[in-house]
C-alpha cells in the first residue's frame, strides 16, 4: 500500500488533482502508522499478556521440531501465540526454551548462545520472539509449562 500509494499520490499531483493526491497521501500515512503500531506490538512481550496455544498445522510443526532438534544445547522448547490487535492476519509467536546442563553454571551465557543459534538456524512460519525461560525469565517458564500443548521439543 505504501509503494502503490506513493505512485498514485505522485500521479494525481502531476495531473493537478490535489484532492486525490491528498487522499492517497493520507492513506499512506495511515498505513505507515498501522505498520509501526504492529511492529511495536510484536517487538515486546509482557508477563501479564494472555498467551494462546499455537495454531500451526502438523506439517509446519514437524518442520519446526526437526530444526529445533538440531540446535546444540537445547533441552526443551515451548511455542505459544501472542494475541495481537494490529494486523491480526499476521500472527506472532513466542518460543520459550531451556538449555541443557546446570543452569547456575554459566547459565546466562549458555542460554544466550542457544538463543542465538535458534535465531540463526531455525526458520519460523511467522514473526517469533525467542526467550529463555530460565534465570531472570523464569516467570515465563511457568506460563509455558502451564499450557501443556505449548511444549514442542
């Protein structure tokens, strides 16, 4: 909409139709604001948000599980869907994970390394926030474990 709106706005300006040019400009601004609000909404997670079970079909879930199985140091993985207000047709997921070994020994560094590997090697079907559910984020772990369908690895 942004690219097409810019082309149409410029076209109508060249034709001298300021009303249509202004209308397309407003539409572009509205879309840009919507995209910005959607990005902001999808870039953070709050412990108080009501997370939902993921809605991935079995074939996509199997692909995701296979990719996660190849991540060294990953013990468990949980997947939930974050409810969104802006652009609800574009889902946002939350992947929580735990790492192998004793967490209190190098736990933060190990969790960060595993999270980096997940982000680099796994292809997600939609926007996905990745968070360790150990250490300072243990409260998220409770939320994930509470929903039995969330555990995927």
